[in-house]
């Protein structure tokens, strides 16, 4: 399977006249990541056609063949991490890729990369905050640039409705408790008991 991974060297240079070579991975057309290989060369010695460092690179910037070998190794590392993420059904590969790639600059073995990836997955699972409202806040944040400007407000209103229902029934709302019975009780609350805020006169929010 061909992965959307390629090498990129931009024309924009640093003060010393060099530019970093990046490994670009397109997770989606609208979501990509640039991983710094920490190899810096003057852009004119980058072969755009073959995506390689030109053999004409002055020795002061390193040996072209050795640098190209290192780039090949780093690309293989990225491929290994992405394949592992897909095997484990990790929906967002970018945090894992960024973390593992930063540790793989010296080209460890595939087993080492996989071990690092497994450690990342384990830590992520143990650190996940299962508080319902934290999850809602994270969801709102992830959608702010992907939905119309009014949708985050609607999401926040929904969060207020849940908090009001929690107070009404004197029982915390948990992710584990989100089932059909909860849904029916929540709809009944919104239909008959929920009083809209910021109103001079109390209005029951009727759900049809």
C-alpha cells in the first residue's frame, strides 16, 4: 500500500542560507504533518524531480549519499509508525507519529519504533479523561474550525442542558450511563421541566 509520504525542501532559508528537509505525511487532504529530518542544506542542492539531495552538495554541508540514506531510513520509520497505527485502529495517527518520529532520529530498529508506539498508546489510554464535560469541551474545540460559527454555541447549549439535567436528577452524568433510558429521561426533562435561562419569564423548552 502506497502511503502519502514524501520529502519536502522549501525555498525559504534560515540566516545561514540553509533550509530543513521535511518528511511530509498527509493524514487527510486537510490534515498533514511536517517532520523535521534535522538535515539542512541550501535549497538549490535539492533535486525536486527525484526528491533527493544533489551530489553537487558542498562537503561542508555533509555527504550527499549518506544524507540521502538517512532520509530513506527516516521515511521507512514513518511508514512503520503509520502501518502500526492503522493495525491498531488508531484514528488520529499524527500525535503518535510526531512523538515516535522525534525519538527515531538516529534510526532505531522497527522493533524499537513499535515498542515506542505501544508505550504511547498505553499512556494515552491511562491518561484519557473520561469526564463527560471534558470530552464535550474537547469535541467543541476540535470542531471550531470545521463547522459554521453558530455550531460551537449550540454544542455549549447542549452542555448546559446536560448540567441542568444532572442538577435536576441529583445524580452525576457519566459516559457509561449514556443509554436509551438516559436518552428518554433527558428528553422528558427538556420537554416538561427544563427552564430556559436568561429569560424574564420562565419558559419550558419543549422538545417535539
